[in-house]
C-alpha cells in the first residue's frame, strides 16, 4: 500500500510539474532560460519512462543552448540503458542476447557520441562514462 501511494504521489507531482513547465515555455523568449525549461521537461519524461519524448525535449533544449552537458549525458543514458531504466536493463545487451549485435553496437555508438559531447563540455565529469568509453575503445 505504501509503494502504491508513493508511486501515485510521484506521478501526481510529475503531472503538475509538467503542466507548470509547459506553461512556463509560453512566455519565455530567452533561448538560454527556455533551454533549461525544455531540459526539465525532458527530465520529467525520462522519470516517467517516456524516453522518446524525453529525447525530443533534450534535443530542443540543445538547439537553444548547446552547452548543456547534462542533456547529452541523459541522452546517452537513454541510448545505453534503453527502455527499462528502473532495472538498468541494458538495451545493447538485450540486442546481443537476441543475436543482434549490429543493433547493440548502434545503440552503444550513439551513447558514446553523446557522452563524448558531455565530457568535452565538462572535462573531469562523467567519470564512469569516460571509463566505459575507454574500456569499449570508443574514446578518441
């Protein structure tokens, strides 16, 4: 019962937060400020498991402000871990198990590109991603 209540509160908060952010995008014309609003909408969609919508909002945020390493990082995580972030079910590994190593490599390569952009913007951050890039020989 406690778990259901907690999930309901998170969804209620997420829904209200989304409405607030959508409303905030209407009057906001400054691209920098708008980028953070769009980024936050992406965060909410990510936490709701709506990864396609999240990616859309991260892209929109980056169009207005290409210096958001956290958006690149979140996009990489979505590509790397795929649709089931709650259990860290790796989309790439799922593809390998299903015998589709090409799809797995494509997901991992896309994640690598996003992590490289995040690291380029903030050297010294995203250490785990940096190590993964080295281990998988995707770091140039």
